[in-house]
């Protein structure tokens, strides 16, 4: 049974026409929503971890989590062993979040460009 609606993970197949501009924009909106969700989830994990393991205030935990998630590095010195282990693990998780979220955003763009070159002219 064919899927109705627009999906962020199902694209046109070879031989099918390029999706309409509206379909592409909806896919981009969905992809950006996934990116925002992943970013906010990663930020929440970081804030909770820094607050719990390092005893940081909400603002300090937020700035450290945001800096790690953006790839800039931590703001302050970590004092506890648990905080250091968390920070290392969180840095690895943050790197994966960035890669996965970027893939979701770039997939519709790359697919549209590549699909355009593979559509048979009529």
C-alpha cells in the first residue's frame, strides 16, 4: 500500500519526477524540526549531567552544555571524577548528535540535487 503524505526518510525513486517545491519545503521543515529536537534533547542531557555531577547552577550547566554541543569545549574546570567522565561521554554524544542532525538537514537537499540529474527527460 503506498504511503500517503510526506516523509523525512522516503524520497522519490529513480524514474519518478523531482518532488514539487512544496514537498521539498515540507521535507526541509520536518528535517529542521528533527534537528531542533535533537539539539534540545542533547542540551537537556548536558544541563542535567553538569548540574548533577558537577553541582553547577542552571546557567553554568547550560553554558557548558551549549559550548560542548556546539564543539567549542567546556567553559570551566571540572572538579569531580564523575563530572569528568560525564563530560567526556557527553562530548562524544554531542559529536554524534551534530553528525546525525546535519545528515537529516542535508539529506533532502542532496537528494533533490542528485535526483534532478537522474530524471529522464520527457
